[in-house]
C-alpha cells in the first residue's frame, strides 16, 4: 500500500512538472512572438527625449547612462519579453542591451530598426532613401485613377492610390513591431500632433494595443499589425 502511494505521488509529481514545463514553453513561445529582433541585432533610440540604461528591469533601478536619439544599442538578451509599461501609448518591454561597452536594461518601445527622421522627409521618402527597390508596378484605371506599388528590400511594400476623391497610401513593414510603426509615424508625420489629439486605440482580450486610428479634417490614419506585418494606412482628400 505504501509503495502504491509512492507511485501515485511520483506520477502526480511528474505530471505537475510536465505541466509547468509546458506552461513555460507556451509562455515563452507567446512572449518570443512579440519580439521581432534577435540577440545581436543593433537597434537605434527613436525618441527625442532619449532613453535611460538601467541596472535592473525596473523604473526604480539605478541609471547608468542617458542615451540620445539615434544612439545604437546591441541586443544581448531577448528571453524576458513581458510587457513592462506604456509610455505615450507606446507599449514596450525591458530588454538587456550593450551601449558603448555598458550593459543594462532599457525600454524597447523606443528602440527601432526603422530609419530615423531626417531633414523633414516623409515616411515614404525615408523608405525610398534607405532601401533599394526590387519591384515596381503602375496600374492605370479608367479616367485619372492610378495605383502604384513598390516593393523594397526586406519585403517592405508601399502602395499609392490616386483617384478623384483623394489619395490613399499603405506602407507594409514585415517584422516590425506595432510600437515601432507608431513611433515612426510620430517622428515623421507633420500631422501627427493633430492625430495625437484624436488618437483611438483598439485592444485585444489581453488589453494589449493592436490598432491605432485617428483623423483630422482632411486626413485619416490607421496603424495596425496583421500576421507579423505592421501596416500604416493614410487617406487624404474630400
């Protein structure tokens, strides 16, 4: 009887361990799916106010250095992608990085692989400036309506549609986080100050932001993520 009890306890214990391992594995898969960069990747600080390098993944932790916009960091660890905080509607996690020989944690919501704003260039102009075109197609419809689609290296796509009612632009950014696309717009769109006043967000069941949308008198904007692709859409016209 005692031996049977030991066997039952052992089986239950092994089942418990297996369940814990599965839970952690599933959690790890879910967490890693949020990250679109890897260890060794170089990211740039993308906020004008700068970022702080901290000793621990906490806002109360000691600050090593203040990083400025455009400064580069090397990702050292992507194993802990729990959502840390939300700043100016930008969701991010703590990531362990190297900055000029110093290592520590920083908020990845304002780290990006995308081009930084330069000399007032628009989103599409920055993409044109930094990436090579691999395919281009013009489609002319009845009248003066026209659609132009350009595909750049890294799978980036820019589609422009011009019609009688106005113009529509869609920028598709594979492997780019929603936060990166949002900050990209924040840094490059002159209309963003007005958009920010009317910004609306859509959240999933975990209360994570999955879409931004806003409008002004003459323009509409949507930023969302679909199957790992960040999509920026704008419409201007009457």
